[in-house]
C-alpha cells in the first residue's frame, strides 16, 4: 500500500465531518498577524470522547517556488480540547497552497488542500 492510499478526503466523507477545513486569517489583532486555522468538524461537530476523537492536526504550506514548509502539529486531548489549530504564518503571500492532515483514532488519516 502506498501512503497516498491511506489518505481520505472529501470524496469519502461519512456521517461525521473528518475533512480538515482550512481558513486564512489576515491582519489579526494589534500586530496585524496572518494565521492559517485548521478546524475538524466545522459544519458538523466530530465526536470528542475517549473512544472516538481527533488525535492531531498537521499543517503544510507550498511556496510559490514549490518548496514544502512544515508548520507543525497540534495534538488534542480527548474530551478536554476541540480539534482546532491556528498557525501564525510569516510572509503568507509567499505561499500558493496550504494542506492539512488530521488523524481520527477510529477512521484514520484525512487530508485537505486549498489554493491561496
């Protein structure tokens, strides 16, 4: 099995919303900072129990010259945290796309990418 075969996306979405939604937030706060926010279960909340939860979210950016940038991972504690992560992105205009991965402890690995 190839790694890409393990990734699920919008084409196989089930009852719960697993596909990570990606929002660009420009000029936030006093510092006018740019952020990329990843939310799992934006439209339909994903279960958040010990038995069924989102374990983590990762964010990647693809620069206009094709370089992949790993912005990091946010881990979530079931029951006590919601699967929402914000990443402060410097020079956001240098990017042509952002991709997010998330892991559901029951339904596996999910992906989404957006063009900027």
